[in-house]
C-alpha cells in the first residue's frame, strides 16, 4: 500500500493537471480544513493507474486511521503544501 502512496507523492510534486488533482487528494487527508477538500469527480481526470493508486490510498487511510505524518510522511506532505498551497 505504501508503494501507491509514494507514487502519488511523487506525482503531487510535479507540475501538471494530474499533479494538482493528486495533491488535492493527498492534502484533503493531511488537513482538509486548511488545504481544501477533494472533488471525487477529479478522479475522472487522472490516468487509470493513478486512480487505482488513489483507491489504494483511500483504503489505507480507512484501515490505518492515521494522518500521513504519523506514518512517517510528514516532510513529504509539507513539500506538497509548499508547492500547491503557498
């Protein structure tokens, strides 16, 4: 499962439309109140492999019941915030 998360983190650091959608997805988990939510129809605008990784991460979030920083991904998510929310 963490492979899917790491792939999404790499995509979110990019500078494409898909990167923005992935960043929105991940940051909704990180802090939806401050970083915004995620429009589920944005899944329609990403490649099928990316959408599959999003589903995997969604299942991970439901199963783990932890924020990304508690799973050791705090610095990666801070980098995504710096790219897309600053």
